[in-house]
């Protein structure tokens, strides 16, 4: 895969992660607001999940998104250094189909399994 295509894939992926992080930040802010409501007794609400449970889920998704953004940045560094698409274990090329599906892949499919 050439650097132009790799950069385009990484740009698209990064935009999706940034959108997800914006939504999660808004969700977290909404939960903060709900938690501040002194009348909210979510721990005893039989109707659904608790604010604490939702908070934990939003936090986990946000941490996963930040980690994904870090992987995108590492992939950009590999593009810049000319090592993008080269397996970090065996040194062989990573198949273009794998890179299309997972542009942040560091390993070929054989070494990844």
C-alpha cells in the first residue's frame, strides 16, 4: 500500500475516532449533570442501568478511543519512516487487504495469530 492511500485511511479513521470522542465527552458531561441532581436515586431505580454503570461504560469507551488514536499516530510515524505495512515481527509485508481493514496493523496476519 502506498503512503498516499495509507494516509487517507488513517485520516478517515482518525476523523471517526475524533467524532466518537466528541460524543463520549458530551455523554460524560450529561452524566455529570445528572449526577449533580440531588433527587436522582439511580442506585435504586429498577427501570434501568445506574448512572455509575453508564459512567463506567462511557469512561471505558473513551479510554479505548484514546488508545486507538495513539495507534493511529504510531501508524502515521510508520508511514513517515517508510515502515508502514511491514510486519514488526517477521519483517515481511502486511497484506494490503489487512491494512485496508485495519490501517493501524503492526503485524502480518500470520504473526498476529
